[in-house]
C-alpha cells in the first residue's frame, strides 16, 4: 500500500476493529478500509508536524 505507515500489532487490531464497526453500520468493506487508511495517514502526518 502506498504511503501507509508501519503499524504496531495493537494499532493493526484497532484499525481492524474500526473497519468492522463501520461495516456493521452497512458500509462496504472497501469504503471502510479507505476511511480507516485515510484516518491513519492523517494521524501519522499530524505526528510528523509536531
């Protein structure tokens, strides 16, 4: 995946849980993955700006 930071096991679990929660609301898996990936990229970019 392009521009994806390396995640710890715990962060990977949190991302998977977030994806599952979004899918439980009726969202497609692809859309949920895109949203979570975007959130992770934004969070990592904010860390680099600090």
